[in-house]
C-alpha cells in the first residue's frame, strides 16, 4: 500500500525531535556467499505444464489477472504445486488473512523440501515481522529484509526516530512485486500481499492487475531477484530481529502465532475476460496464454544509494517506460493511481499530442486517493492535460464499489492501484511503477514489457471497463478553465463541477496543504 507521502512527512517530524533520542545503527553487514537461482528442472509438474502450454521457442506466455481473488489463488496454487524453489519479493507483506494464508503455503512448501527465499521491504513489517522470523526457522526457508531499520521496530515513526541520521538511506524503499515457482511460472504486477489488494478488506479495496508469466522471461525475473537477494541492502531477518519479547523464536511459534488455517478461497467460475481459475488449467495440464516477446525492466537494488537523483532517474524503470510511451505511433492508454508527470513528463505528453497519438489516462479521484496530498501534485497538471487533448478519467469509489467486474466490494471503498500501459494496441507494460517522482528517483521498481496483440487487446478491455463503468470522464467547461466531471448511468449523463464524492474537509485540507508540499516528495 502506497503511503509514501504520509510516512515521509512523519519521518521528517521525527527528525525534528530526534535530538532528544539516542541514535541506533544496523549491525555490521553479514558476510555471505552469493546465491543464484538454479536452472529450472524440466521434469517438475509446473515445468511440464509450462512446456505443454505453448511453443518451444524464445517467446513468453502471459495471462492477465484482473480479478483479485484469482490473483491470490494463482500464488497459492503455485506455492502448493512447487517442487524445487519459490522466490517471493514484496514491498508489503501484511499479517492479515491474505498474508497468513500465503505464509502458511510457504511454510508448507519448505517442510516438503522446497527451497523458499522471501525478501520483504522493511517499511511495513511491524505487524508481520515476528511471523516472518518464525517462518525463517522452517527448514529450507530463508527470509531477508530490504533496507532494514535497526531498532524501535513497533511502528514506522518509531523506526525513523531511532535512526534520524540515516533518513537518506531509509527514505529509499523496494517497491518490487514478484512471485516465482520452480523457475518456470511467475506472477508479476502491482499487488502487495494484503487483504485490500484482493478484495478481502471490509474498509477499502484496490482495482489492481497482475499477470501469470511463463517461458523465456523467467530467467530474467530470477536474475533480478538474485541481484536484490545478494545485495548489500539486504539483511537476514534474524540479524535485525534476533528476539521477540526477549525470547528466541522457534519454528513451532509459527503455528501458535498464525492461528487456524483460513478456509479455501471462494472462486467465481470465470473473470470478465472469460478465464477460469488457474488451478483448473493446472489440473488439466495446460494453461491458456497469449505469447510474444517479453522483457523485464528493473531498477538495481542500489538505487539511488550510489547515484544522484538525476542519475537514478536517467537509468530508472520510469525513464524506460517514458521511452516506450514516446515511441508510440497511434495510441497510449495508461493507468496510474498516482499521476504526477512533472514538467518533463508533461512535455512528453504534449509531444504525443503534437504527433496526434491518442492519449488516455486513468488515475484516482480525490475521493479515491489514499494519498490525498499526492492528488494536489496531479491537480497542478490536470487542466494542461485536458488542454493538450488527453482523455482523462478519475476513478469513482462509489461507481467502482457498485460494479461487479472486478469482484464484490460490499461496503468497502474502491480505489485504483494498477500500473499498466497499452501502447499502439500491441505492446503492454505491467509492473510496480507509479507515474510520480517517488517511483522515478527514490523507490526501486520493476515490470514487464511484452509485445502481443491479443494480450494488449485484453489490457485495453480491462482499462475500458475501468474508465466507463468505474470512473468519471473529465472535460473543460465552456470557459476553458473550470473542470467538469461526467458520469454516464444508463441513458443519463451527470455533470459535476466539484471534486466528486469528496468532503468539504478533504478539499479544504488539500487547498491549504497542497502548495506547501514539494513535488519531489509526492
């Protein structure tokens, strides 16, 4: 969950009081031999299915996973069917129903001899750290933390207070999302491991996107993980958290802390793209996939420790995605929950307009944004985007929750979290990167670029459903200055002139606070 601005502001406040606080530091970096993923064993059940699912060439196969419960089930299915190895890399891994379900599957895999490596960014581990530590006591399971905090580990603010002199280091986080089984199947996309990414939260849930991948792209994904796993930014969790409540942790503590196994997921017969659950395909011995050339793009684990912000930006996933967008000839459809293009990005969008490339953007409305101040950064560019001819849509919490295409939201708040692009109807990007300054220069990010007309058409279908059934379309009023929001319900078009579904206090807060927040923090 992206609460970047919130914790950055909290951390800044912590610096103001840190003079009164003793400074802590990490232990010395442990010496360890580099570990590399083994070559895939073609005899494993998953490898046999991957081979049977497509051509024996240098292409990759992919299936989009727009439905949250299908995306979670895909991870569980891969964990349960793996025979040799599991690679797990996430920005957020919560101690909730979703997190515990996946943790149990990883523990079970380790107990049956699967080599499990789990890498989690340390920012949001306060609630999950003791389970992760207990998991690491399971045979064949290793757990490491990216860019860990040294001490006072019971909350984000407390962690920053304990190490105010390291704010520069601690401000850099690993935002990657990756799950690989037996080196032959992977899930990549925007979802973290928490209830609200899989429509299992009663408070808020995210529209997001993952993809199941097989084929030639798998060694690239494993190489990215290995670079992080072996980097100097990573520590074994036991080096950072040797004790819990003053006691050594044993493997048996895992069951005691995690509670009863969660009931099996309730899976609908099909998603709105027409696909059933992955498990049915795996049972049948062949997965329905679209095939094409694929490439992994990823920031190095050292970003931006060993380079300036300008250097980090120049080589970043963000700039590689901008390169893809600028190469478009006809059409770009892009979704980003946080859309702060900056002046360089705005110039790039205007260049697309000059070349008559149709640009469609979908982002969160103020009411849907879990980072309200980030919305102010987007608002700085909103009118210029409309003036340049971009088709602009903002996700509606009410319309999203009322729809059924992405699952049942119940009374929860619907938000956008997917980071996707469809280019010229034949190329897609899917990954962890937001179109904002933080993704560009502070976080590490990763994603996959794939050329496949059928896959791109399915991505466009998902975006079309999102923008027409779950969002407002924006336009400029006749005065050429004011913004209007349009919603179409059956045959009735509603025109709104204020930030829809937002409260007076939300709007006032953003009006007062927005100008005070530097864009680089957004």
